[in-house]
C-alpha cells in the first residue's frame, strides 16, 4: 500500500493528478495499519486545503499531508 501512496504523491507532484483526484483516491483507498478515524481526518484536511487554502500553498500542504500518511502507514505496519 505504501507503493500506491507514493505513486499518488508522485503523480500529484508531476501534475497527473490534481487535488480533487487526490481527495477521491484517498477516500476509496484501503490503507492498512491506519485507523478509520485518522483517514477521515486526512480526507477532511484535503477538502479543507482544496477549498480554503490559496492555490499557491495547496501543493506544499498536500505533499506534507501525503508524506505524513505514508509515514503513519509504515510506522503502524
């Protein structure tokens, strides 16, 4: 699963996916070793960033959020 998260991060950074794609993919992705409450918070944060953050700072915030999710899934695995 870590590979899929890393691929999502790469595709987002390469411009293949936008923030809406990230939101949609995360909402359907089963991520073992990460509890449902944490995933709900990640989904909420993505949506908050999408609609409440300037476009210039969205990429940095989404990168940070996805990197944290990757780390969390590794630590709990």
